[in-house]
């Protein structure tokens, strides 16, 4: 149900009232019912959906007010009277004076679990995300540590990792100088840049990336190197109800060499028969115990419910089915040919990014100066909102190629041209198609799948009236993994000025504003800002 919040002053330091209403109730009807025919007794602003300039309702336009309530409504009552105006002036003078003279430490007592602005910290400043907290309101000149406003976007270009950060400096217009990462100028870091966007402007493209937690560097094993044990009809299986343990017995005791407790095995095309019916027992099983002739599996029925059909049965029931290529097998721990399926995060992706790494380099056989080509296959399958497959979609083959003993890194972008449907959810599996040369003692063929990310385009016109910055840096994978964000910039607020007869400068468009450290200019600009009246000291940087 929509929520109506009445805030009795813009500083949010007095009480607030909250009301819930049924969806579809007209805003005009609710206001008349709550406030009566006389309407508001003090200057009031009404917002639908959020508190921003583009969401403010024109109360002089009945058609604009006579609309269904479809989202949260905010009603802000503004202070009125001489005493209140005096309070505003005093608060502004004190706030601006302190801001210009010294950094402001954390004042505490801000409520709602707010994170303090790094601009107000005396040491250890870093770039942080302050979700739903106030936007920095900077006056004078400060060394600003902008807030993160979007997840980091990273990709490999020519085996070098590039990172892009989208940050917010603060409300209004600024003179920005000396962009730094820590104490180093961004301009001095090869391949790095900083681009500022004033209110009303925005980057041509803003991406939001969501990374899968399941893909984290799994090796894509060559098909000829999958360690496997073929099973035949001399094996028997049993299942013990109540313990959920299953036993596979090999009279010769050869199949279980190299396995130990807590290892995970992957059974595929493993069928067993009882009562004249074949049951598929495929799954990934954790080993409980290993003896000379037996292997005991934990949580067998939890992995595959067909095990319950073999409760207390001891007979030769394992079957070889299909052709030779479909013979039952058990793969040793971490030696599976197919990785996945893994669900791609996000539901409105226009691209999927795959990171592939070769941590030992990539070269062919004993001749390390010869190029090695490795073909990888990624199968994308559509899924519904419950992660259930709805059918195969498309296959994307990727060839990684190099002739180096240095670590190699690639980012591959899968988009609509490859068959990806924007807004559709997918799961994906990965496998290596190219066989390796296991006889080579200096083989450099360790190919790994290090990242799976859904990419959403969230580019939109700017209505925030803030100054933002995009910072792009390059680093090796090792450095980037350890990097603590310490991007900072010298920011001087641009304000209106007084020429002795009139105010100069347009606070909304930025025309005629002057970068100023003068308290008088900051006071005048702040005092004329209708949305900042009576803001507490802790709201300023």
C-alpha cells in the first residue's frame, strides 16, 4: 500500500507523520480529507515517488494534483515566521563558518544508521557507498572523497585490467582540480582518466554489473584429461534409509584409488536397475568413507532421490547404457569437463561478460614460442523466475590464443548479436573443447573461468542537480584486487555573488556562478536555496 509521509520541516529534525492509503486513491481527495477546505497553513511542497525537483507536484494545477496515488508521497511543511528565519540565518552562518575554517568530524546522533561522509573524517578517508544517505553539500573548498554511486565496472583489455568508477562529488556546481588516487595524480597513472559531469549532464553510457558468486576461477579441463572410472555390471549398490548413505562396491578395489573422505565425485550416465526399472543416479556426491572395495556417499538421496529405490538391496545392478561414449563414469574431484550451469545475475541485462584467465600463460607444447589456440564452449539456456530451464537458447564458442608464459586475461562480451535476448534470464555452462598435450612437461594450458557478470545499461538523463565524476584506472589483476579506493579531488563550490545591487548567477543552470571560498558568498547561496533552509550542521561537508 502506498505510504504518505508528512515532514514538518525540511531539516527533518521535528516529528513526522505517516499514513497508508489504498492504491488508486486520488491525491487531491486525500489532501482535502486530511487538511480540509482551507488547505495548507504554511508553505508546503508535495512530491510523488521521491523528493526531487522533477517529482514535485504543481499545487496550482488541479489536474496535476487530481491523480491516483501510485507510489510514496512526501509532504514537506516549511518553517514560517520571523523567529524561524532568524534560526535559519544563524544555522547557516555557523555551518558555513566552520566548513571554511576546518574539517568537521563525525558529530554522531544522525540516526537511521547513516554513514558519515568521508569528507568529514579527519583521517582514513576512502570512497564509500552511502545508500539512502544525504548527498554531500559542500561549501568553500575541500579535498573531496566522492561517494560511490554505482558498482565498479571492470574488464580486461590486452590482458590489462581496467576499472571504471562512478562517483558523486556533491550538490550543485564545482570547480574541480587535481584528481588523485591516494597521493598520486590520476593524470600520472598510465591509461587512467577522470571526467566530470555537471548538473544536467551525464555519461553517454552508465553500466551496472552484477557478478556471480559461483564462478570464481574454475579450471576448464581438457576433455582428454577428465580423470574418470568406468563402471561395469560387476559393481553393486546399496542404500541405507535413515542415514541417507549409499554404497558402491567394486570387488577388485581399483576404482577408488586416489579418493579420500570429504572429496566430491561427479557421477554421469550412471544407471542402476531394480524390479525391472532403470534409475539414473547422476549427481555430485561427497564421500563419507573409502575402503579397499567400497565407497560410501553422504546425503545420497538428497542429491538424487532415485537412491531410495535400492534400500537394502545387494545385487549386481549397475548398467552400461547407450554407446561406448555414454558408459557410466565417476569423475575425480575438480575434474569435470562441464562447469555449471550457473545462473547469470540480473534480470534486465543487455550483455553478459565472461572473464577467462591463463595464470601460467598460454603456449603450445615444448615450443613455447608457438601460438596455442584453445576453443571454449558456453551454452546459454533461458530460465524462468524460479530458475527453471525453459529450453536451450544458443551456444557461443570462444577461442583464446597466445604464445606467452606471462599470465593472460580476457574479457568476452556476449550480446544481442550472439543471440542474447535483453531482459531474459539465463543460466550458462562452460567447457573446453580443445584437447591438451599431456605428454608435454612444460605444458602451459591452464585455462580458467574467473568471472560471470550480467551487465545492465542504466544510462538516464541527470535530474539529481549533482556533480558526478567517472574515474577510469588500469592495474594488474593482483593490484586491483588489493586496491582500496582513495580517489579524491580539490572541490570548490560555485556560488552566486552580490555586486552591491543584485544577485549574480543562476543556481539552477550554473550560469554566472563563481568558485568561491568567501563565507559571504556561501551564506548568500545557501540562504537562497529553498530546499536547504534550517538544515542542521551535520548535513554539511
